[in-house]
């Protein structure tokens, strides 16, 4: 059984039940629990920075925001002097996947709270692809236990592309309708099957209808550069936001159609700089722009930050600090119909605020959530007990056999001395891939890799049903120069095992190792294990502390560099090579997939 929430995780009473008490505190008839004095109020409603402001909090909610809160100070009131520093609303991550951090919801929160994140909107479709609805429920219940606001979007596409992959589970319209009754479900997660929406697929339209009927938000994911009729059909189907844009024209097109343009800066996705020009150069209304991370590696969280990193980056691209903060606070809250709860420092809202000494640099000195100080000086000041996952969430890697080097052989057409093959081309810092071609030699009837021209082998190994199935193809962009292989049970979205290597013996060793430890990511070279990050929870998440996971991940990154890989956050790129909803070319348990036409294609040209 999972542990019960800690006492500090208890949510404040609803505003309606507390209104009379908040009025009494605002009027000076009752004392506040906390008063923060002499701050510069970053008001995201008016776009102002108001000096000489006092903030009074009672029962976990803001009661008074004004020039002098002396009347709200009583014998038991804690008083904090902001000393002229900025008072900023707690930051919100509008779209993200906890599993990408390699850690549980609890450990993710521990890592990001010191960076000022007090609200997260998580889409657990990674665990859903492995464990189905029970997996979503596990993360939902863990989210409820957190001392910050962790809202859950019900995964919409499991599998993400029916017919082109086989996940470990399948979610139905009935599952979505059931989840909409859960206390902490905020909406429908990114609707990745954009061709299905445009074609009026009954599952997609049924899930969207169930979400709208429940009065919740429909998340979007239109991963195509085509802004013609398919895009218009997708928008007409109901998705309300999209984070897959990479160009300014993508952001503009979405906003013009009434969507929210979500601009992401994750560990490997750098889509803010290009799209923010829609605001800074084209003058598009910034109220319809939202900042998010999508996927953040544990190393990024521990060493670089979370939403503070995104806001800082947006400011560096020419946004006014207040505008960038609006995109990470009130804009997000309004989009999810939570503006009366989060996203601003204003009466009645949850007491989530940051004390910031340098606004442009987002130097966060203290973090408060629900009126409780959670972090100071970049350090967590509370304990968040570990959340125990049941045995049913573990031991999910089922290979069916011990793999051998021969499982990765690719037979050439009879009599060929050279073949032309299709190659998945990695694009640094972006989710899309390129559909490339390469001429490869044939040795003893088998197609050989071409390390000198950066063409190595990729294999997808089925791991949910123990079929022993292996799909082999080629990939370019990692730059491996030594005998090596990296395998990962994190392989968006169906989460089979992806192995990329230059040596078939190492590929077999790497895949078998993941079967032994129950999932994770591992790198072998010449028969030796160089780095391992164990992820026993659904083969997606570690049960260790974020700092430990980050250290193991850094060892992995360094080992990849020694093998010749210079890509920024290459692990993230590796994990998306099976994502058959983002163009152009991907691999799945079905075969090599052309994601521009959504069909299986032959490896040989």
C-alpha cells in the first residue's frame, strides 16, 4: 500500500469555505498566519511591479495584498521582511512528463520546489503505456499527496498510434470518462493522434467529448509543419493548446485559431527562442502564450533548474520579465480554469509565492506554497516522505529470451554487395527526425554499419509480452566512434527497449542487462558496463533520490561523450526514436515508420 500524505500536504479549504475568515483577516479583525512585508509585488493581473507591498496569508490562502498589513499581525503571526525583494507568484509548468526526469512524482517535486515551481500539470502517458489505467491512478494518488499543486491530465493516446505500434496497455473512451471523475484530473493529456482527430476517429472524438462534457481542458499535440486543412481540422476537433510548434509561424497559427501556444524549453527541446518572436517581433498578444518544459532530465532539474530556467531563458530572448512571468503563472492558470486558485498573488488564491532578489536572473531566495515555506537558498526545508509503489508496478521488462548478437543481424537482398537503406536522422535539440538515406556495404550477406559516416544500428526489442521480437534499422547523429551500445526501456511512447550501437555483442549485453534490473538505461563498450541508471518502476522511473539519479545520469552522459557522442542531452534524443507521432522517420515493434504518411515502410530503398 502507498503511504498516506504527510500532514503538510493537506490542502487548504476551498475559498468559499474560507471567505469569511479571509475577510476578517483583511479587515484586521483576525490575525494572519504569515505576513511578508516590504516587497515588490509582481502583479501579473495588471502587469505592474508595486513597491512597498505587504502580503498577509491565512489558512494557506492570500487574504490581503496592499501597502500595509500591520492590522493583520497578531500575537501568533509570523512576520518575514522581504527587504525590497520581488514577490513573484509560484511558477507553473503547463505541460510535462514526470517520468522524463527518471524519478517519481515525489522526487520530482523535491527537485523542482527550490527552483520555484509550485504547480505542475503532468501527463503520465508514459506509465499509462506500460501499466494502463492502474498506472495513471498510482501517479494521480501520489500527486494528491504532494505539498504543491500537481494536477494530472488523463493520457489520451495509448497507444499513441494504433496499428503502428503495440504498447503494454490500451486506454478507451470509457477509461477517459472514468478518470474525469477523479478528484485531481484537470483535463485530457496531449492528443497526439492528430490524423485521427482530423479524420473524426471515434476514439479521439469520444475522448475529447468526455473531457469537454466534464468541463475540463483538452491538451493538444499537432506535430506537423502542415498548417493547411489537416491543421484546421485538428483545431476544429477540440484541442485547446499545443506545445509542438518550432517556428514563429506555428505559434501565430495556433493563437489565431483560439489555441494557447505552449513554448517549451526542456532538456533537449529548445523551442522558445524561435517562437517567442511571434510576440517580440510580430506583436502577437502574449496573453495566449504559455511556457512549459515537456521533458526534463534529472540532471537538468538538479543542476540547471526547472521553470525558473525557462522564464530566465524567455527573458533573455527579449521578453519583459513581467511578461515572461505571466506566461509561467496566470496564463497557465487561466487556461486550466484555475485562475481563482493559482497563478497570481491576489486575495483568495493559494498562498504560493517566491521571494526573488534578481527578477531578470530569476534568483529565488525563498519558496512558499499554501503559506508554508518549503525552500530557502536553493535548499528544500521540508521532508517529503517517499511514496511506495506496489510490486505490480515493477518487474515489467519481459524479454522472453536472452538476446544474442545474431538477433541484430540485418540480411541484405540476395547477391547484393552494397545496399541503399533508410536512416533515422537525429536533429539536435528538437523532437522531429529527418528521413535520410545511406549506401552501406554488405559483408557475408549482412548489412554492415558505417561508423565513419555516423551510421550505426538501432534496434527496438519488444518488452511487454515477452515475444522476443526485434526490429532492426539504422540511425545517424550520435557520432559514436568506439565499439559500444546504449539500451533504454524508456522509449516514447510504447516504451519497448531501444538499443543504439556500433557493436552487436554490446547491443545484446545492454538489452539483457535491462532485463536483469527491471528497466532503465545502460551503456556497454567492448563487453564492459560503463554506466547504468536503474528504473524499476514500470521500467521508467527510479525509486532513488533525485540527486542520486542525476549523478548516475551524469556518469552515463560522460560515458557517451567518451564514445564520441557530442549531442546535447543525447539520452533524450535516444528515448524519442520510437515516437511514431512526430515526423519524419521512427522505429516501432511493427517496423520502420514513415510519420509523414503514417505507414510502415521498407528498410531498403
